[in-house]
């Protein structure tokens, strides 16, 4: 099972939250994690970053998303992870073909 949590980052009036505190899926499925972004002007051009934290290591940035273009921390991540924006304040992150190696805490950040 894959477990995902969101950690809140506050910057003035900016608030990021995840409707589901944890997500579990069967192997080989795709998991989708929503990040609701409040208080950010020009959401479509704002940079939203996605991180993964594994207990034995520190947080690692996987990707960031600005004006529709996803930039990956490592080129190989493009086949595993993706992010897109929906509507006026939702950023969705996906992990494809999950397995036990994908367990961790996933969170979004705005800066």
C-alpha cells in the first residue's frame, strides 16, 4: 500500500491542504493526490513543488509545476510522476504503477 500525507506550508495568507490525509492503493495502480491551494494570486502561473519524504532519508523534491510545464528533479521521474492544475486552485500529483518502494510522505509546497 502507498501512504501519502500532506504537510502544511504557510506563507502569509497562503494555505495548502489535502482533502484526504492518507491514501492506500493496490500495487500496479496509479494514485492521485490533490493539493488545494488557497491565497495564491495567479494560481495558473504559480510554482507548486512536490516532495517525497522517506523515513530513512530527508525530503526530496520530485518535480515542480509552473505555467503548465512540469520540471523534474531527475529525468527518469517523468515516467513515474506527473502533476497538473485543475480549475482555480487544485494541483494534482500522480504516481504511476505503484509498488512498495513508493511508500512515503508526499507533500506539496509553494514558494
